[in-house]
C-alpha cells in the first residue's frame, strides 16, 4: 500500500515537471533557446514556438516570435553561406571565404540572440524589439 502511494506521488511529480517544461510558458521558452544553441535541435524549438504561441499572453508570444525569427536567421544564413562555399569551389576562393565569414557571422548572431532571449526570459520580460532580425 505504501509503495503504491509513493509510486503515485513520483508519477504526479514527473507529470508536473513534464508539463512545466513541455507546456507553454517561460520555462519552455528557456528550453527553446537552449535547443537553438544546440543547432541540431532547432527544428524542435521551432515546432514548440508554433505550437505554444498564444497571442493572449503577450510576453510569451513575443518570445516565441523571437525564437521563430532566430531560427529563420540561422537557416537562411547557413543555407546562403553553404551555397557560397559550394559554388565558390569552382569559381573563386574569395567566394568560399565570404561563405565561411557569413557562416561565422550567422552563428555569432544566433548565439547572441539566444543568450539575450534566455536572459530576458529568466527575468520574466519580453525581448525588446522582438520583431527585428538583428540583436
């Protein structure tokens, strides 16, 4: 009987934790920023930002909008930089270097946006000028 109550209590605790991290809110926003920083899991963050964005909650909606623009900057920058590297292989080494520079700048901008968004989410505030594609 005691084991059942203990297992039930642990089960409720794990459900609360899962709902708290996966459900909409500022903790999920922080998780999304960390996922974007890992780069490979940024599609999961993009999915969360589309699923949980509720226009009623302005502060959380602003973060999810900021996450979507951050992922857009990451995808566009990586695609254009990679294309410049691939096409520059047959044309000129200058295009390859420009592609590498674009990749580096994209990764730096993405990291800066994620860190800024993460800190503002931890403070419980919306990011300033969240519709901008710059920092």
